């Protein structure tokens, strides 16, 4: 591998030196030529690995180097202080984007796909495992599913113990002076303790809520003794084969401290839910868990993500347990264990099924905590000066830390064209010809690199949507963290939120203001284009840039129109054959979807006469040879072309033994999640994604704009009414 990298590097150097001596006109032609090749290559070969990945990256670096040699020498001028400041801010945003591009190429150049599976024949040689499920204020039915899922894990029963770590009913809370808090904690304590005793799990709590999640984990760490520790957030239900795919790596490498697996979510995040794209487009987190983490694994830099992971007790003892100086105890623990010389591994197979935030408010809170935690790591454990880290690990950690500065770059790219359109600041000193011959090929190349590396798991424009939404809120939080690194505190992400009606998100107002500001900039730019003949070239570029930003914000407005959410349990796509029994008759059916409350399946027409209210039995078997038999009641029947879609609900769901079987049936087989992700991993071209987003977002964007204007007019009417009332009945003047 090292020889291949050296050979390709020498080839690139020779290639670049040869082309760098071409005349300026031919140089521009080469930039256009190579960017076009890269663009079409990326459209067809997204996600390819091996030698092709290296060649593509080196060709892209040629275009990047040539652009920046021109950008730094010919586009920075000093006309006035405002011009220079705005020009410098844009340059810094571009340099940040360049740095992140290079770090991304480096980190993801050779992703690893691991596939070891444990054989249970040698039971005596297997390590013991403690399962930690930390909880704070989550609802009981969420906790119940996760604990029962952990008890369903395939592993010798004498080698595994499941612990529920309850921080919502600590001794401090149960003795609180606040009657409401005390009553709530006592009821929670009794309910969860009784539940754990009934099913065979261990209930643990502690005296005080100190050091948040890290403190909770460390308390359980002291009270347990397993060789390995599996950590699951209380809304992350593990599949039955979780340990089969993670334990073998510890038996192979005694220096291993963690095997991390993806966080797979059964429900859509706010963007996916509001735009109705959950089943069509790759989810926002897939880029990190399907491409970045496997890439980091090549450099021995994949890290603990707080849940869905298996860790070594002996390694944690060397680090002093789970570290809690920052609000991201997972990455903080990882960087210190990497510095101590321990290894990490990443298995890209989804082995848990969790819940992602369902409203923008909780979604943004979660991202702010992650951003603050990574900045704290940067300030407290700067990878550049962290002893023990290899040079490539330092670069990988910097890639993960610096990513969270995207808010600065996004806001600059959003507002930069306005400075020329409204104030005539020269933010980018280049002619239209230079922009078309040099800048445009560079932009195409950057987009091509992104699409080539991540196209299967992140469609074009989706990064712009997600990062623009969060940038406005993350940037102020980062500034506060820099000023007071000790101040951020761990915030538990809200779970199982309900929305009773469609409504504008409370976070939406800044985006409506930005949208109308950019829209006005486009109109003003067109007016200037008609009369300002000397600046027509620059105006054409800034108007186009503003139109693109308007388009992104238009899609965002559709995503910010929150859709109602009342479902108790989320449904997931399913596949496989089942049998349906009614009376003495049994017929085959095909699974369509399922949740903890019920099942949807297809049944051939004419097989059975079924109507709503009928009681049926569902018979099934999973690939681990576990048999299932559930009594269900028919709730809905829909006619399809050649079959009936039957929706049923489970009966006797309050019975713990029945519910444990339901959890095993719904969440037990990780192959279901693998197939679900593979169905969504299909790269689309820029044009197709443009049509897709416009189709799904337009209706809700327009509806959101209408609702926003209704709110504005209502507020104006209220203010005018109060003003008129005051003018009619003025207050007496005090002498």
C-alpha cells in the first residue's frame, strides 16, 4: 500500500510539473478539460475504491493547485479598507473549505470494510461482557425496548450481564426538596427497579448527577467486572447479532480499545420528515457512518461515538475510565486512548436501531453539543500537541474537529455576493472570463470530489441544506465555547417528541429573513445589470451566486415547515415471508413494514376473507432460527393491484414475555437494516437531485412562506390596533 501511494505521488508530481509550464491559455483549457473529466467520472463512478480513488484524487489536486496558485497571486487587491476586509473574509472561508477538502480526501482515501463473525463453539474462551444502558429522563417504553433488546443478544448467558444505569432517579433526586421532582424520581425508581428485577437485568443508580453521562458510565464501571463493555443509548435497541460482529476483533487484537458500529435510525430526522424523503434519499448521518468512519479506520483513527460500541475494560482502566471534561465524553476518551497507543476498529454494519431527534429544536441542540464538545477537545487536547498520537491520527482528528467550523464558511458564502450587489465591495477581483476559465472548473472539481467520495451516501445539495440550517445556531455556540471552554454542559437530546399539527418551526424566522434579503439582492442586481454596464460581468456572477443561495434557502423553508408527528412507535420497511393463520387456515404473506405496535403485510387476493376487527395469528422465523407466533387484530385493509395490504396491531403487548418476543422480531435481525440502507445508497446526478428536491420541497416552501406572511400581517395588525387604541385613549401626562 505504501509503495502504491509513493508511486502515485511521484506520478502526480511529474504530471503537475509538466503541465505547469504550459502557457496561460492552455492552462485554463486544461483546467476546463480535467474538471469536465472529473465531473463525468464522479457521476458514473461514485464510491469506487482502490487505485481509481487515488487517481481521481490526484487529478483533482492538479486543478486545485492551479486554481490556488492563481487565486493567491492575482485576485487579492487593495482598493479600500471595506473592500480588503470583505475580500479577506471570503478568502478565509475559501481557505477553510480547501483545508477541509484536502483533509477529507486524506481521511477517506482508503476506507476499510471489516467482516469478522464470532463462532460460539469455543464458549470457554469468550470474554465476559457488561452491557451499559445509560438513561436520564427518557420514557419507560423506550427504555423497555432497549433493555429487552440487550437481553435478546446472542451470547452465552453466563458471559453477559445487562445493566440499566438510571440517572433520572438518583438519591439526590429522590430526596429533593422540590416535591414534584422527588415524586417523579421515586416513581421512576420503583418502576425501573421492578422492571429490571422482573426480566433479569441489573438496575443501577448513584447518589448525585455529576459529570453527566461520563459520570454515570464510570459509576457502573466501578460496580461491574466484564472484560468488555457494550454501551447503548437507551433509545438504541441492539440487534441480536451485535456481539457476533464485534467481539472477534478483541480476540484478535489485545491492543484494541473500541469497536464502533453505525448509529442507524428507524425514524426520519426533521428534514427527511418534513420533505418526505426518508425512504428515498440517504440519511444525513450516513456520510459519517458509511464513509468517514471506515476511512478513519484505515488510519487507526475511528473513534467511540457514545453508543453502539464495544470497549475494552483494561484499556479504559489505563485511561481512568470514561473521561468527562468535555460534553462529548466519547471522542474525548478515544483521543486519549489513541494517544496511549491503543487501537480502534470500525464495523460498518448497522447493529443497533435508534431514534433521531424529531424536531428542529432538538436536532439543533444535539448538533450544538457535538460542536461544543469537539471545540473543547481542540482546546483541552489539541491533537497537534497531543503526545502519543501518530501524525496521521493528528490529521484525522483535525478533520473531525475543524468540520464544526462550517458555520463560518456557510454564512460567508451565503452573504458574500450581497456585499458587491448592495455596496459594490470588490470581494473577488477577477474578470468574467477568468471566473469562467479558472474559478468555474475549480468549483466543478470540488463538487466532483465530494460526489465521487460520498455520492452514494450524500446527494448533491443536501450538505448545503443541513449545514446552512445549523450554521446560524452553531457559530454563536462555538464563539461562546472559545470564550468560556468550561461553560458548556451536557444536554440530553429530547426523545419521542410529538407534534399535534403542521406548523412553522420556532427556528425558522432567520431563514425567511435571509431568503427575502437574497431575493431582494437578485432583483437589485438585475436592476444594476441593466444600468451598470462596466460591472456587468461581476454582477452576472453575483446574481447567479445569489440565485443559487435563494434556491437552497427555498428548499430549507420547505424543510422548516414542521409536519405533525403523533405515532407512538415508528414503522420501518421490512422484507421476508410470514404465515397468516385465521381459524384452521394458514396462508403465506409478505412482510411490508413493522413496528413495536404492529405489522403491515401483503396477502394475495382471495386467499382469506379478512375484515377489520378479525383476530389473526402471525407465524415467522428469523435467520437465527428463532420462531415467532403473535396474536394480532386487523386494523386496516388496502387494495393493491394484485394483493391486499393488511395492517394489524399486536395483542397482549403489555405482557413482558410477549413484548420481548416482539422486540426480537422487530429489531433482532441486523440484515433488515443492512438491506434498508443499501436500497437508499444510489448516487444521483446534480440535475436529478435538483428536480427531486424541487418536487418535494416546493409545496411546503410556498405553504411556509404563506404561513410566515400570515404571522407578519397578524403581528402588524396587532401593533396597529394597540397604536390606534393608545392614540384614542392617551395616558395622562404626569407633572
